[in-house]
C-alpha cells in the first residue's frame, strides 16, 4: 500500500453531517430493543432514592452499552456516540458527563437491581437468537476470579492483593458455554482487592446456575472451577441446583494417598492431537495417562457434608524427574493433576471437559482488551455497575455474532467490532421518512453484516 497523492495534495475536513463511524450499532441497538433491554433497565430505579442522576435509566444504560459495544473503555469514550448523523440514527444518546453522574449514583441496592437486569438479559437474548446452541443438552458454567490493576489512591476498594506491588480490584466471573458456543457472561461480581478468591462463592455459584437454567440450560449443567473453589460449600451449591461439578483439587496428603491406591494397570494412555503448554512447568505436553478412583472429600467437615464422588487424575511424565520435598517415589517421575467430580460422562470425556475450563479465559481476555482495560471511576459501586454493563455488552455482541454467520458466532469481540460494528455509513432519508444507510462497496464482511441486519430488522414471520 502507498499513498496515491503527493504530499500537500491531500486535505481533511470534518464537515460531513450525514456520516456515522459505527453503522453496526443500527442492528445491535435494534436487537437489544427486541430483547426488551430498555424495559428491563427501567427496573433500575435510582431516581426513587431522590438522586436526579438516575433519571431515565433505560436511555443511560443503552448509551453505555452502545459505547462499550463500539469499543469504549472509559466513560469519556461514550462521546464517540455523538458524532455526525448519530442523533438521526438514534434517540436518547447521553453525554459522558451525564453517564458519569449516573454511574456514581449507584449504591449496593441499585447494583442489585442492575444484576437483575443482567440476569434476565441472557434469557431474553437466547429466545431471540441462537446464543447458546446445544444448551438444552449440555451447558458448562465456568467460575474464575481475576484482578484488574487500578491507579490512584482514591479508588474505593483498591488494595494490594495477589499481584505483588499492584493495587487491584478483584472481579469474579462466571461464563456459560456449550460444546458449540463461545462463552457468554452468566454472572459477575466486583470485590475488594484483598478479597479471598472463594469469598461469596456459594451464593455466586447459585446465582450463575440460576442464570444458566433461565438461558436454556435444561439438560446437563456442569460447574467447572480450579482448586480455589474446591470447597464443600461450592459442591453443595451445585447439588442444590441439580448441577454437576468438576473441581481441581490440588495436592494434599489425602489426595496423594488416594492416587497411591491406583493400580498401574488402571492408567489409560492418551495422546493429545495438539500439544499444549503445561501451566505448571511451561513444558509442551502431548502424552499423558488418566485414571480414576472413588474418593470421599471434605472429611474435615461434619459427617453430613462428606461427599463421595470420582477423583479423576491425569498424570504427565516429568522431563526432569525430581521428587518434591516430602513426597515419595510415586511423584519422582510424574506430575499429577487431580479433579474431583460427579460428572455423568465416561472418564476420558470428563477429563477432557475439565481441561476445557480454560475457555473462560476467552471471555476475560475480551474484557481486558476493551471495557475492562481499567475500571474508570473512583467510586466502588460505579465500577461494580461498569463491570455488569460490560457483561451485558459482551452478551449483546455474542448474540449479534450468532446471527451474522457461523464464523462470527465464535469470533472474538474485537473481531466482531472490526467486521460488524466499525462500518462507516452515510445516512439518507427518503420522502417517506425512511432512513437508509449507505455502506462501503466491497466491504469484506458484507454478507455477515447483511445477515445480522436482516435477522434483526426483518425477522421471519412466525410459523
């Protein structure tokens, strides 16, 4: 590529009132409206507390979601909604200063109202789009905490937590996925920087499973999490909701003793079609062995809380054998990765399902590359609302991708923005007041955009 004009023969003027930079917001906002988001957002009643910053909550929620879907990672970035002909394409767009006042008006109670909106939104999207194909058969709920570094000592709740030398806030995220679908956000909660990973896990797991059921999870529901969530309370929450669990256990004397009881003939060799990096050592792994044994967990609790299920163990040969201090020959040549589960699937399939827990990293990575680059306010409750709104924007983009094409149903949110949202358009009105968006010729993803646009603006008549 090279410039087609000599230097000095090109000029630029911001003088075209009929252009918009993000024509993908036309079907996206229409999809949110079809799913009933403005009516759901009316349940955020901040004005009832006597604070004028909360008036017209639906317009402000829709403005924030539109900005996030277009790539906003701060409150000021919402100003991108107020350019060119955007006021002709959309009504009720709010200024960043108004949106900042709105977010700072949130209290804990108002955030609970917003959580209710987020809880109902995936179920509504699932009724209007193929958001989670296969959810009626198998749905996975993955739980994982993350830390977001913040700057400035005015940030409420920011503390020196796990990340050495960094002040953070500590969100916890639950995603919903199926073997056919990229993960959507099921539940989110913001916590102080020093909060333990497992703090509030029982109620959080229950909330995530409720959202999973309402979003179409009518078949097998499986909760997957790492060793921080290997607790009797988490397992009990799964059992109460009639869901299965798959929890990494880590190593302790009881687990080591159970592994030692596995006979050599019980190990089944497996070979991975694609080698992967072992997170503990950084080594490339392509071969392993898997076995299982019955195991009773949580024996330190009262007897009613003891739980007997399957201990599925994957072992990988050490490239540099060396027994850790305090362990015997059993661990000289192998590294062990135990999982406590009541999965109804055969051993190898259950072990594979648990390794796929890493899919939650796709959702958190999407957030960290957009709205969660940082948490924008000094107010803790404002940041909690921002986190929930990001989850709603993420799910809206995922629903749009599912309507656009098979490829976009599993694309990253960054790809969805590039292909479907950041499409320039010139708006024109006809004599009958019909709005027409004139889009670029030869746009590489024309078919996907048209598929989304037609599905939202001209849905098929009911049979």
